[in-house]
């Protein structure tokens, strides 16, 4: 997404001297400097976690599938079920594909695959997509660690000066300290590489992040891919492979300005990743229409890629309340879970009661 042509040092100074917008959409003064992670997490524990604690998971059962070994039930196959769970004997007897359902383990491991590219550090208001990402990571990581689950992260910095610093791994850990460590690593990116004479920086390659995750995350886990998915092509295939092995939720960060331009006259815009600048006339209705058409085409193509990868999608907008978005996702997830659970083990296969 193109960013407005405002000096980066001035933007950084303004962010450091004024309170950041509350990721929940409120107006609480959350400092950006020292102790920001602790302050943000403290507020989230009072405003978000208490609302989600009993919805995302209970004492023994979670909203996500997790992993297990004990057979609990059989039901008809539904896309995108893992084909490795198909019970071929039952399928052959009933002539309808059936999959096995297992009793989930109480504990699970969760990983946050975090896109920290230049396009994520953008927002048309006080709230940026990066700030929204921090709020989501803080809320979900703390919610999971409170129940004894381990959380880790793989951070992707495509603009890092050293190629070895473009991917950073935070091993899974427990407790509040682990969550604070994740937030601190998100707020302290490595030094940026100098742009070439042409003003071109390293492009975002989400395929690098997802491909590395395939080798790092060996055990079946819960994966949160947090990104705006503004990237060079090639990321859909590794995302699909991760979804076949793990429980994957694609958390897409969006900003209203990415879908439509306001009528504000001449505007100099700058690509946050390549540094390329362009002067546009937003008063031109035909130009705004072309922009919206291209944005709609990109939106449709992106949704198709995510659907074909077989992952759940949660969209978080910079102008929307984080808690409301999470509650909406929980409601949809539970509704789908009730629909799936309606396909119980066929009566012909049930063992008669003694």
C-alpha cells in the first residue's frame, strides 16, 4: 500500500511524543515508549481477555482442533478436512467419505508468523496495521499462555540490513514474560538496509516466511499468519502446505485507504517498501474509479488464494474495534462447529449399549 509522502523521521517523532491509539478502538493513553508493552498487555487483560476467556476455550476443550490420539467420533468428509484422517474402511462400507475425529489434547503450541514489512507500518489514521497486529498478538498470546499453552513467533523483516536478520525466531515459551518478549521484538526491528541508487529496497516475499515455518514448526500446532498479504507471488503454495499439517488462521490487516481514495486534491504518495513516489490527483473521479476497480480485483484474487489454501481468515481493519472483530470471528467459528458436529457417527457403526 502506498504511504503518504511524510518525512519518516517526523512521523517517528510524532509517534514517540503522543499517546498511541488504543488497539481496541478506545481512547486510553497507552504510552509508546518505555513500558508500552506492559501497559498495552495490562489494558488488554481487563478489556479483551475477560470477554474471550470463556469463548475461545474452556477448561479442557478449545475452540481450535489441536491434536490428539483418542478416537472420539466419525463424520462425513467436508472441505478442507485433512485427507490423512479419512477412515477408508468406513468410507468403503458406506460409499461416502468419512473422517475420524480425535479428542483434543488439553495443551497446544501456537506460533505467530508475523509480517513486519514496510507496508504493515501504515495507517490512514492514528492506528497503523502494525499497532493492530501488536494488539492481536498481545491478546491471543496472553489468552493462550494463561491456560498453560506455549507460544512462539517467527518475525519477518524483509528490509533488514543483514539477510540473516530478515527472519527471527522466538522459541515457544510460557507465561506473561513470553508475551512481553514477543511484543518487544515486534517493536525493535533490525537496522534497515540502504536503498539502491534506484531507490528500490528488498521486496516482501511472504513465501520466505511461510517456507521457513515449514521447517521450524515440526509438531502439529496452531499457526497465526499475521500480514496484509501485500507481497510478491508464490506464498499461496507454502501456506496451503502449512494448512494441511497445522491449524492455520490467516489474520489479514487492512486499512480503508487501500480500497478507496478520498477526494483531497493533489497528493504525493510513496511506496513504504520501495520508496517510489507518485503525484496523483484525487479530484479526478475517473482515477478514483480505476483505483477502486484495481483494489477490488486484487481483493477478489487474494480471497481466492486464501480459500484455495484451505485456511480460515480473520480480517482486522485499522478503523474497527479489535474486540468486536475477535467476537465476530468466535461466533462464526462456533456456528460452523455446531454445523459440523451435527454429522455424528453413523448409526450402523455405533456399538450397541450393553
